[in-house]
C-alpha cells in the first residue's frame, strides 16, 4: 500500500476514531428523530443538547446561542444573508476583507446584485486587516462587518477583538468566519467582541456535513431555512444527530488536546519556515511570520507552477495543496496571494503545508528531504528559471 503523508489539514481532517465511536449508536440503536416526543426521539434530542452545551462552553457562549448547520459555508451564508435581510430597513452597506473565503465573498456578491453595497477592505503584505481601515470604511448605512479570524490559505490571524471593538462602538453587527481556528486556538466570543461566529466540524477532527453558527442573543437575523421549528425556528431541517454528536465529541477532544498539539505543531511549523529557505533558493513565506495559525506554512516558490509541485509530491505519497480546497480546480491564481501584492507568476507557484493531530517529525523530515529535489527538477525544465 502506498505510504500517505497527509499535510493538508486545513482542507479537511481525518475523523478521530473516538468521534466515530461516539457517533455510531445514533445511526442504528438511537436513531430517533430529535423532534419526536417518544423516548427514542427524546434520547436523540438529549444528545444534541449535550453537544450544544459542550460547544457553547468551549466558545464562552450560552447554549441557546448555538445553531447547528450543515457546515462552514452554510453558517457563513446564514450570517451574511440573514443579517443583511433582517437589517435592510436600517441600511444596505456591508464591510468585509479582500481575502475572505468564497463562502463570504460569494454571498456578498449575491447581495450586491440585489442592491446592497459591499466594501472589500485591503490587507498589508502579510495579509493583516487594519482595524483603522475598517473604521474608515464605515458609513451611516453599514449594517454588518465580516472578517475571518484566520486565513485558510496563508494562516494570518486577524485582530478580531480590535475590529469587534470598532463594530461595537458603532453599534454594527460583527461576524467572523472561525472555520480555521475553532479547535486549534483558544476562542472566547466575548473576548473577541463578535456577534456571530461560523465553524465546521470537519476542520477539527469531526465529521463532514455538520457545523454551527454562534448567534449572540439579541442579534437581528433572518431564518435561513424555512420549514420546521428545529433550532428554535432559526434553521429548519431534521437534526443530523450523529453529526452533531460527533461535533460535540470532537470539540471535547480539542479542549483536552489543544495545548499539547499546538506546542508540537508550532515547533514543526517553525522548523519548516526556518529550513525550507535554506534548502530552496528564491522562495517566499506568505502570511504573517508570527501572527499565524500554529499549523500553517505557505510558501511561494518562484519559476514553477504549484500544481506541478503537488503532482510530484503526490507521487511520493505526500498530500499538500496550493491553497483553498474549494478553489482547487480553478486556473486563476489565489485572490489571497494577489491581495497581499504578489504578481500572478509568483502567486501561481504557491504551496500550502498544514499540520495536524497525526503529523509526525519523520513526515517533516521526508518532506524536507524530497521537496528541494522536486523543485530543482521542475526548475530545470522551466523556461522562466532559464531566463532569470
């Protein structure tokens, strides 16, 4: 069997075996519909409420402020469209950043076609959003600010608490996409000054197809899915009991393991940041050197295409990415890399390495041994490298 070294944890994570074990009974033994009044249904409802309590405690929120969804994209759409439509009588202006995930930027474009105005605030060379720039973009029609907590491609962690303070002072609803941070860094919604926060279970060793949106009590937001009265009428659809149970168990495991895992991943991350430039000439670290996710490394490697690097790594059993998994089939360079000022030809040569629970020191040794050879081989065939 081909050896697989998985270094793309930002795209998705393996489901932890303990999570699968916790979910199993809810597929067959405890399969009741959580909306049913008989005991089988109430048993499922009890499991959902336990997961809600676990997640709320982890976030520093109240259980009634947690709405379960199908994942990060739904949570982001719910937040953006829900707040926009609920506050349309107050204003039609939204502020976001130029490096958001498409689950934010596409709903914003959708709303622009329907009369809303959107300001896409730029970032500096490290991908940081300035709270001062957010403040300058506010108008008397601004009803929502949405800035991701950490970028999924370059790993830069934003000054969310400071941006949230600006929003709070102006009485504007503030949302953060925390899909990349939940389970990996400590989070408290009150310290972050957020009104809404999105997350997805499959980014922290839970199952795919389940996520949540934190909605601060008193936030004006429209119901996203209409039908039944699940999630207190805020999101209709039969509850995904096994998935929600899995999310709860995954958060529980992250709570217990996060400190130890972060320490180990930081050491590996910083080793890659330190050693790769010594082994490969003319590469550039993308993202902030220190204000970044503990498991994220993103380099631009000049004169070659990122896809060529990926295919050669894959032949050796190493799985990495060039950026967001949601845009992996696009031939366009990353909008994130363009936003931080990289020219198209350098943006095309990006490599994202993301670490996780089962990454070993020997995996990094193997990558460090083989990546320079791959780059040298590809550059030998590159007309761009010949002309330099």
